[in-house]
C-alpha cells in the first residue's frame, strides 16, 4: 500500500519554538525520506519516525529538495549510521550538497553580514557558522526536471528553481500530491512563494510555479504578497 507520511519534528531555536515536517513516502519496495532537517537532528528524525511506527533502518532513499541547512543538515549523520540509504539530489543542486561548490545560502549570509548593523552582527555570524557546520554528502543519484521515479505508483521530479537554482519538487501522480520543499508555502490558506527573503531568484521562483503554457500543467501558485 502506498503511504505519504508527514513527520512532525518540534524543536526550540533560542526561545522560539518551531516545527519542521519532513515527508516519508512508502510503498511495497521503497521507503523514501524527503529532506532531513538541521545538523544534529538524526535522533529527532528517528524519534519522529518511531512515532509513526517507521524505522530509519528501512529507509531506501533520502531525497534532498535543495542545499539549505534545514533540509540537508542531518544528511551526513543519517548516511553514516545507515550507509545503504541512497542519497538523491538534482543535478544542479548536487555540487552544493556534495560540498564541491560553496553553499549559496552561506554566500548570501556572508554578503549580508558585511552590511548588518553592529547590534545584529553576532546573530549574523552565528547563522554563518551554522551554515559552515553543514557536512556535505555526495549524492548517489542525480535527477532532473521530468524524471520519473517508480515510488508510490509513480512520481515526477519537477524543477522548481528560484529559492535555490536546482530546487526540486516531487509530484505523486496517484495521490495528486506535490511535495514542494521550500518552493511554496501556505499563507492564509493560499499557496504562495515561500520565504521571499531566502529566495535567491524570486522572478525564477514565481515563473517555475505559476501556471503558464510552458509549465506542463503543474499546479499554479499566486505570487507572494
Ligand atoms: Zn530553503
């Protein structure tokens, strides 16, 4: 039976409570974790899986939607403990996940750091250091827009670039569900471009999600704001 299971991982960042929701796809042959949270989150993932009666030992793949620390932070811990898991990322994002190229988020944060007012510099530096601490992992498999994967009766990889250049989403054909990583978010009940301040190319982000002749009938979103 095909299952799409949303994990709930609650955590505190300073005094702020937050939550992330990695997704698990499960069919007869495969169990795929989509994104894996921050650095140091392995035990939190294991716990969240257990709550849903799942076990990391049964994971066959981890698909990383994009290079950000809150999506691939725990990847190296996961791969070290469960080395048989196949890591999948898009061809464009792969050099950043593998560490061949410097994280674009770190480039952005370092550039911003130079213009931050004095009283925000410590926070900015702490953020840069969090990004520097992300351990790279070489993906085992690279995918690109239009690739079909056999999971859960058939999934299509859809490039949703903009937030990062190689961000991908996954469309589950049978369930008619699209898992969008950081490409889209719900705002007051409407789908919008997620976190515009973290979107490296907002025009591209909107173009890759808005309905148009060239977008293969994928679900359309309203631009942010
Ligand atoms: Zn992101």
